[in-house]
C-alpha cells in the first residue's frame, strides 16, 4: 500500500512535536474531513523531524487528501510514496 508523506514547515513541525500539542486547526480539519490520522515525525531532529506519515481511512481518496494537504500554508510538500515492490 502506498504511503502519503508530508513535509511540514519548521513552525508546524515544532507545534506537533511537543507533548500534548495538537495539529494546527487547518491541518486537523483536513485530517477530519478524510478520516485520516497524522503519524509522529519520522525523525527526532533536523530535516527528518519535519516529515510525517498520514494514514488515510480510505486509500481510494489518497490523491484528494494529498491535494488538500498541499494547499495548507504549513505543509511544504505532500506526496504519495509508492508501495515497496518485491524484486
């Protein structure tokens, strides 16, 4: 199954990385609309701490979710990473 990844601005990444913090309202609204969840940052420092996986409830809406996320000011990039294939 392909993964939807997003790269957040440094400000948004700091906001979601803090314990007990919630995603910015704009991001939360898009996630709620698509019944998606935001995973933790892929790393703990530097550039990797700005990347997160987004889990979509309905994989058929992955492209629409990606496009909605790309429009947010705090999202620098949103892309669908193809599923790993066996050789």
